[in-house]
C-alpha cells in the first residue's frame, strides 16, 4: 500500500509519521486490496482549544474511497481517533461487499426451484412393508 503523510500548519515528528504508517498498514487486515492511503494533519478549527489538530485519513482501492476525519488536542490523539473511524468504516464496507455475494434468505430457508414447490404427486414411496409398533 502506498502511504503518504502530509502536514499543514502543524509540526509532525518522524515518530508520528512512523506511527501513522504502521497504523495505516494495519488497516489492510480489515479489507485487503486498498492501494493508496493519505494521512493529513492540519490545525484544528479556530476557537476550539480542545481540538487543536485535525487528522484526515483517506483510503482508496478497488473503486472505493473510505474517508475518516477526527480532531484532538494532540496529533497522536487525532490520528488514533481517525484510524478507529477508518477501521469501523472498512468493516462496514467489507460486510456490505460480502453480503452482496452471499444473500440472506427469508426465514432462514433456502429458496426452492420452480418445479420443486412441494408437490407430493412426484414422490414414489412404498408403504406396504411398514408395520406399526
């Protein structure tokens, strides 16, 4: 997976870049095949002292784009929250994709074919040799 870490108006240390790379690589276990990831750090919303750093994670692959954004007091906290959101969204996407290929049936029963509709006329059972107990 190609991982790009950007920072706008925020100081991001090499340790944080390495941590972001490790956490994004771990996201592959939730949905394999994501080709590109971008992690962007920026200063938070003006006037919000508690959320001074925003982290946005964008994952692309197989025609799908998964985007998660979170804010925190420190870049590491914002990264952790954004990765948690991305995990949840990747899990939901995988369930959606698997659900398409394995449709559920009503009442837990498998669908019957057109001529297997429960006609008892086609059953050939010999009951003459059976005795009651």
